[in-house]
C-alpha cells in the first residue's frame, strides 16, 4: 500500500514542491518559484503574440500551431490568476485572525 501512495504522490505533486516541503535537498524559495512561474506565463503570452503576428503577416506558421500557442497562453494565464486569487484569499484569512 505504501508503494501506491508514493506513486500517486509523485504523479500529483511536482518534485519542486516535494523538495520545498522538506523531503529532500534544499530548494529554491517560494518567491523564486512564483517569479519563475510568472516568467513562464509571460513567455507563453509573448510566444502566442508572436505566433499570431507571424500568421497575420503571412509567415510560415500553421493555424493549428497558432491556436495551440494561444490556448496554452490562455490556460497558463487563467491558472496564474487562480493561484493569485487563492493567495489573496489566504492573506485575507490570515489578516482576519484575531490574536
């Protein structure tokens, strides 16, 4: 049964988060992890913009590739927005705690 739990944990939780939880070697800070995520979302947005620009100017890009790039950028932005909302919600809950 332990083997099943270990496999399901690895499939769901990325390795960075496992290390951040203290199960392995020292990992990067929470701030760095957030900044890396924001930079990845920004890069996806820029790639999608470039793909759209390329197809409009008659470049050698298929419509499927452009659509995929735009959808990836949209999905990553929505995920980033949900992470932000959860962080703000957690901040509000902490702020409302009376000591």
